[in-house]
């Protein structure tokens, strides 16, 4: 979930440019949450001095929060042709999404955005048109790499422009803010060209249907699959709206020229098994994606058979292992052959490993390195590497730290801004603590009890009281129904309260709540959420 903010100028007249505006995806610790968004309180505070939002590339973790957060900022947005086209296509699929004024920038373009003199430099990544950003200032130059790798054959679009990086190095770079994703990994990330060869080999050996699940935005991978299919006299069928959207955009932009036409879902059923390759969504185990529905026999049009091959041309994002494993187990149970990057060269990362990082550092020769885009272990590995190749100053910062890069001899944290996350829960965007997620998490662990009692002015119960249980066992270890256990505790608690104190509704409710939680904990070992309502007649 990437969002960087660059400022220039004195504190009382500083202008800001946001670089990227991404989302992350919720794990089991945030039940019911659809997306995680960055908390932009500070950006809203300086909104009048925000001159724009620059998107480095069209991955969700770099631009996926635009629709939800842009209405709070309402500033110009700048992005590449592919990102802009994908952004527009995505908007058509989201009813009510705001119309965001977008300026298209080409790779290699230099322009001013407010006081910021920026240049986009082509890099390689796992989708078309990723960019690094060079900031030129009166105090020196700053390079923001974005997501990158060194790949001379990216499959689609321009390769990383090492010639231009060399020219920039001669111009001088004071600080480099650089991707840390693969910093602990030795060697170099394989090229997309290597994946194309591996994909052709696996598809060439298959005797029945083949399905390939990918990240939808990886146009080079889509092209590699299509070329491998054509070489083996197979048609490519698209299963999933996300891939269809990307294929349509990439076709419009000429990125898939020279390939046979892609077929729609309906073709899957009548094509002979040895004549089809399906491109399919769901590489991360998403329950509503096509792959999950097929694996669990819930897809209305598509099924796999014994002897079919499913290629996972992606890496499993941490946190998704269980969901992906469940799908793979379901497929194997059906007799489907699973191929992952452990079995063949069917996937490569879009991020640099250590040798590539060292090569760029030796070329750029920045005076300061700032590792970003990674967890603590990645940042630490990145910092160690930067020092090992001779970078004089390396600074690891935390989210919210405002780092003064220039001017000055030492990069210095001059302020800590408020940071955190917001959660998108249905149609609402809230801080986690007020979204209901905390209570949901507690309910998922220990259930909930709702109790309603009716009392008269004397403090006597009127009629029966209501007890509702959610997520509790039906009986305790003595086979006594928990409803009966709780009912007995409610009656006993009310009788134990002196009559004159029973007129205090809050006191009665709290006494019942504490007694119920205590008895359930005694009989079960867990304390459920307990809500008590006291009504008076």
C-alpha cells in the first residue's frame, strides 16, 4: 500500500506532490473488510498546497485508492497511457466512481507540476509502462525508483532505460528512494523472456486443457501465454472480468498486436480439450474469482477434468497461502495437474534482487539511500546492501516520518505526521476502531450474547426475558444448554441486587453482563461479547 509525499519550499510556503495512492487487502484480522486504505489526515491538512498526484504504475497497491480518496483532495492526477486507460475502464465497472481529471504522461517525459521539476524514466516491472521519477531541485536531484527490475526483454513495452539512468548519474543524484521487496534475495530476477520460454514448454507437454492463472495486469504474461498457445495450435479463452478488462485496454493500445483473437468464456465448452488454454483470474485464492469457483465446482459454465493442467503463474502474496492451498488441494483431488514456479519457469518477480540493486546503486552513486516498499526485514537487508556498495548515508524511516533530504549534510527527520489505515467496509470508509471490525473480531473468537429484560418501577421482572446466543456452543460440558445456564444467571443476578438499586438501569445491565460473561467463561473458557437491554414499564 504505497503513498509517498514529497514537499519543496520553506515550512510556511511548502508545496506537496503525492506519488502513488494504493490499497492493500485485508487478512483474517479484519473480518468483513474489503480494502485497506492509507489514512490521509495529513494530506487533507495540506490539501490547499497539494499540486497533484503522480501515479508511477497501474498496480492496485499504487493506484487502487484513487476512487475512494481523490474526492477528499480533488487535485490533478498524472499517469501513463496504460494506467490512464485501465483507470478509465475500471471506473466503468464501479457505479458512482468519481470522474477524476487525468493528465497522461509518457515515459521519458519531463514536465513541471507546480514547483516540482519531474522526469519519468522507463523501468521494467510486471506490467506495462512503470516509471521511476527524478525530482530536480535547486539543492540537488532525488530519484524515486518506484517498483522496478533490470529486464532487457520485458515482453511488452520499453525495457528499463539504463542509458538514461547513466546520464542522470553523471548529472548527480543526492538521494535515491528505492524498492526493497526482494532485497534479501541473492542473484537476479529472471527475465520475462525466460518465463515465455518456460510457459511454452509446459503448455507444449500438456495433453488436455490448460489453464493459467496470473495477475490480471501482467500484459507481458498474457502475451507469453497467447504466443505459447498459438505455437501449440490452441486458442486462448478468457475467464474473469479483470483479465478481459486488461486485454481490451492492452489491445486498444497495440500491446497485443500480432496475436490471434482471444475467445470469450462460451468457447471453453465446445473447444476440444487439446485446443484450449484458459487465462483465469484467482491466483491469490479469491473466493469470488473464476479459479475458486471452478475448483469447488461452483462455476456455471466451466469445469476441469482429470488430466487437465493448471499453471499458477504468480507468487502467493503473504497471508493468502491458506486460500491458495485450499484451491490447489481441490484441483488435485479432481485429478488436475498443478504447475507452480517451483516446478517450472512459469513466473518471475517484478522486483530486483540483490545483484540488480547493487548494479543500479553503482551506476547512480547516490549520496543517500532511503529503503522503502518492504517490511522491516526487507528494509534492513536493503540498508546493508546499500552500505556494502559504498553509499555514504543510509536512512531507514518509519511511516509518518518527514525526512528532510535537501539541503544539508545529514538527512534528518524533522516531523512525525499522523499515519495509519482506514478500512473500506461495504460502502463505508472508517478508521478500524470505529468500523465495527474490532467487535467483529471478538465475536469471531468468542461469540455474542444479547439479553433483554423488562422490569417495573419496583424492580421486579415483568414476564419472560429474552436471551439470544450467537456463536456459542449449544451445551456446556455437563450437557446443560447454555441458554438455560445464562437464564439462571440473569434471574439470580437480579435477585441479588437490593431492590432500591434495581431502579438504576445501567447498574442492572452491567451486573447482568458481568455475571453472564463470568459463567460462560467458567463453563467454556471464553468470554463472549454481551449486550444487555433493560426496559421499564
